[in-house]
């Protein structure tokens, strides 16, 4: 059992791995359902409209969009921006271009790591001496 302070209301509560108290989790669940239903009925709404109509803070809406829990209409305005270049995006953290770049960087890193370590000085010396004996 772990006593920690709620991420939202800062009250102390018994945490079983949650960052928010049970009351806030329930509250957020209700807010999430509200926004989700609103977007379902009003696809393509702007962030201002969503916040005004549902009374939910835009930081929460953005968090759900980044987590991919909420999706906006494909023809509506983009409510998020890429964390790297600022291009408007619909979900997640990065635009397609930055995502591709990120994957390339990761793969490049893996390849570099997989390259065999350089032969030790001792090994190359041994090879040299063998070469001298042969000639
Ligand atoms: Zn709380
Ligand atoms: Zn980007």
C-alpha cells in the first residue's frame, strides 16, 4: 500500500499504482465520456467549442488525444501540434514526417549497436606477426 498525493486535486490517497485518487478518476472518466460523446455528435469541432460545450479543460482533451483515446474527425480541424516541428496533427505526439524520422533514428541506433566491436590491438598484432612469418 502506498500513500501518495493525487495528480489532480493534490489530496493524499491510498494508491494501487494510480496517479489520481478514486474520486478524480471517476470525475475524469465522466469528463472523458462527455467529450467522447460530444465529438461523436459534433465531429470536426474546434478545441474552443469542445471546452465550452463540455466544460472540460483543453489540457485534458489534448492529453486524451495524444494518448489516442480520443480521435477527431478526419475532415475537421487538427487539434494538436507535432511536439517536434509544430505541424497540426490529429492524434499522438508527432507528425508523420517526424514519426518516420524518429523510427529511422531508432533503427540507425540499433544497427550501430549491432556492429561488431573493433578487433583489439592484440588481435591485430597477432595477425601482423603471422603475416611476417609467412613472408
Ligand atoms: Zn484527486
Ligand atoms: Zn513534425
